[in-house]
């Protein structure tokens, strides 16, 4: 699903005005670069070719381009980007186009150091050609205006790269959390959550949210939480279990804790933890049998 970076970065007219003011991009700057369109058209191909001599000349950055077809395609896109510098506007449409740069770089895994280096090469190439084509004072004024736009674009690319990276990390973390709290439907209105690993405060909150959501979705009456895979069951873990049980009870379901070993039982007693309000069983099989009984089902044992 495509990310709306305009909304994510809160890039509206007000934010755009603030950014333009900070980068000191004036209407005079935009008018000045607009007059350089012929210059851009004249030198665009050569500048893009020179830029890609840098990119393709380094093995690490060259690795992002699979073949010559891809190189030709990105060169064409880069030419459009270059010409866009001389459009003479810096509105929200311009910003939207620039945001795609950072997003595309993050998507293929291109690190910021590579395109920051490319922006630096842009500026040097522009400087050389401006001073070749125009008198010194005119070239200097044009370069000053263009350098503001390049810095503006660099910031947008970085913002988008960071936002895209954070979005990717958030989605990965969500997937990991989902895997760490796998709620299994054992039977109609009976759910099982096998816990493995440490239960800290953040994970405990995730467990509660997941269980409450699935309890409502499945209209569950019995929730089995198996803690056989939890290495340490102390007062903090017990407190999390008590809170989860209380929350589930408010939805009309009962929580059954299984996987209680002799060592865990002894530790709980020594710590003075009161689990009398929670249904507990040593074995998962016993917990499932109890849960089925809660919904009026009995496991028949053949003689």
C-alpha cells in the first residue's frame, strides 16, 4: 500500500511556506531559474551522463542498477528531475514530485550517502557550466538560486527516506508482534495463545490488546494462555496475567493459564502472588479440556 507522504510529513501550504522561508527560496529565485530553461535543455544530457559516471563508477552504488535497460530508464527519469529544477515554481505539486525521490531510494535500499553524493555532483556540474555560459555575476546569482532548490530537494528526499524507513520498520515490528502473539482458534468460542519468550510491559500490552480483540471477534468464552515457553514468571509477569484475565472477564470470557510447572508454582507461592482468581492447569491438554467444558463440550475418551 502506497504511503501518503504529503500527509505523513504534514506538507500543506503552511508547511511549504515555512520551508521555503527557511531555505530562503524567493519568487525572484524561481523567476531567475525559469529563465535558464534553455541552458538546462542544452546541458541536461551531458550533466546526467556525468552524474552517472560517478554513480556507475563505484561498485557499491552500481550494484543497484541491474542492467543497461534500467540505467537508461533511470537516466531518463533523472533528466526529467533535472529539468524540473528549472520549472520556476516551488508549489505542492513540485513537492509531491520530489517526495518520490526519497521513497524510491528507500524502496530499493539505496542509502542516503549515495544520493547525497549525487546532489553534491549536481552542484559542481551546474557551477562549472554556469560560469562557462554566463558572465561571472550572472552565473553566481543563478548558482545561488539553484543551490537553494537543490538543498530544498535534498531535505525532502531525506524526510521521505526517513519516513519510508520508519514505515517499513513499523510494519516489520507489527508482523513480529503478530507472530509473538499467535491466537489460535481451538474450537468454536475457544482460543489459545501460546507464549514463548520474555513478557515485558510492551509485549504484555500487545497480548492484552490482541486477546481482547480476538475475544470480541470470535465471541470467545474461554481463552487459554499457555506460559510453558516463558522462561521467567515473576511478580511482574503474574501482574500482567491478572490484568489480562480481568479485562477478558469483563467481556464475558474466562482465562485459563496452562504450562504451570512445579518450579513456577513454588516461585509464585514464595513471592506471595495470589492467582486464586485465575483458572490454572499444569498441562495444556488439561486446559483445553477445561475450556471445552466451559462451552459445553466434553472430550470423549474411547475405552
